[in-house]
């Protein structure tokens, strides 16, 4: 009893077999003992199908085998080879180094027992009944992927392809292709969209043609109105000057005056609606200024600083003359030593800048305020010429075209005409954006 101990299960060997022994003190020096054979513990587990190399073992806490359901003890050799020690974990996977076969090892103990139960199962035994399930697991994603691809193809056919066709068509129309039409689609909803899109493009095309025709008519009307503004007193003064030159028998001046006046009238009175080159406009201004130079002699001079690289630039006719005419009417004074007008052409970034300046008295504060507020047409219609120029520039080039008015230091007026160079300066072919 002293060797075995009291109240605890002890493992003991009897005639080559191992027993679990427990002794309990009953009363005084009386003891009650029992033993349990390990075979009886394994008996309920012998019916388990753990595969050819599987088995259940009872071992010591050091891993020493006591008894097994595996008569070949092959599984125990595999355990020992993998240095499996009970108590290091409930579950573990080990490998047979000879066959590379994997095994699942489950180890557990009962309370107060000095032994461990170890079950060792080959993975093949675990999964052999799951083969059909494994096939199903592999099959389901494949089938799911197949149906997903079919679904995506249908969605593409039903939704994405027609939508992409519609978006592409809208982009082409936005670039100005108003001849594009979409064919009918098998999907009823998109067929309605396509039909509506075609109707919209047709309406835009007709509207653009109407705006285009209205723009032409507006430009014609404004140009005719500007042409009709030739002041009678200018013609009278010019003819009277020719008469006085004839009285003085200054025939050279008469020839020059006649040529300048003829060129001026030819440019001003022509009924063509086309644009003119910047060079033609400057030549017209030169004729106009030469007439005044003959008239006022040394009291008047001018200078035109052109830019030959922009001579071919197309602009509306009579763009510069109203401002030159206003400079002479409002700035010239015979009491001045000499009145001077300067016209300059230069480029600032993507803007062509036409500047008309003089050394006269400049604009009054009231006129500057009116011009800066674009109030060009007053109650008496005195500034209708400037208004016409402004309107035709906006029709031709959009909102970036502009007029600016200011006074110079120490004196004189300055007008700037701003023309965007990136616009298509081909005239009436330009789109109506920003009109």
C-alpha cells in the first residue's frame, strides 16, 4: 500500500500486462482496492474503422506504448519516428517518412489517470467517404463560374454594348457629326433610346441650320447698317476738297484724293458678305486716313504698325474704321500742334490685339463707364457703329472676343480689339458656341 499510494490511480504491471490500480482507505486500517485492465478500456474502441495503418493506443505520459488496437504496431512506429509526446497538443498532423502519407493524431487523457488515449487516422481514411463531396465542392465553383460568365455576357449584350454604342454616338455628335444615326436595337428599351437620340440629333441639326441662317442674316443686316452709316458730311467734305484742289490746279493731289476716295467707297459699299483679310482692312483704313491727311495737311498724321504674319487673318469688314473715325471726330482739334493716330497689331498669348490710340482729349469718365458696361447704344443711337462691331465679333469668335476702352497718360484715347486666335477664323463655317 505504501508503494502504490492511496486515493490515486496508479499504473502497474502484472504478469506482462498493465493494470490501473486504486486503493481507498475505508475505516481505520481497512482499505478497499480495485484494478482495471487496459484491454477493457480499448474494447469499445476496437470497432472504429481507422484505416489500415490507423489505430488507438494507450500510452504513458512519456509516450511509452502500453496497449493498442493496431496489431502491426506500424502506427506506433510512425508516432515514435515523429517524436510525438502526449500533452503537447490535442491535435497534430504527422507524416510517414517512407510513404509520405499524412496522419491526423488526436491525444487526450481522463482526469486523474496516468495514461493518454491516442487515436491515429490516415488522411485517406478521413476523406475516403468525402470523395463525392470533394468532387461536388470542386464542381460547384466551376458551374458557378460558367453561369457567371454567361450572365456577364448576357448583361454585356443586353446593357453594356448598347449603352457603349449610345455613348460613342453622343461623343461623335458632340464633335460635330450631326449625320450620325443609330440603327434599331432588338432590346425594346434601347430601341426607344436610339429612336429618341436620332430625333434629338435631327432636331439639333435643323436648329443649327436655323441658327446658322439667322447668324448670316444678322451679319448681313448689321453690315448693311454699318455701310449705311457713311456720313454725308464726310463725302461732302471730300468732294469739296477735290473741288478746292481743282481750283488750285493741284492735279497730283486731286489724283491721290480720287484714288483714296474710290478705294474707300469700293470697300465700304460692297455688298459681299464674306470676311476680309486683316491686310484688306488695314488698306481700307490707310485710304481713309490718307484722305484726312490731305485735308488737314501737317495738322494730322498717322502710323500703322502691322504684323505681316497676320495679314491673311480673316476678320469681319469695317472692324477698325468706327474707332478710327471716332478718334478723328472726338479727338481732333485744329488748335493742336499735330493730331496723331496710331494703329498697332500684336499678339498676346492666344489673343490678337488690335490697338487704336490717339493723342486727343480722350474719353470722358461718363463715356468710359458706358463703354466698360457695354452700353454702346445710347438713347440717340450715337454709338451704334461700335455696337455693330461688338456684336459681329461676338457672333464670329464667341465670348472671348472683346472691346476695351481707356485713356492714356498723359492724354489721348485708347481702344483695344481682342480676337481669340484659337478660333477657326474661316468665318461662317465656325460653330455657334458662345454666341
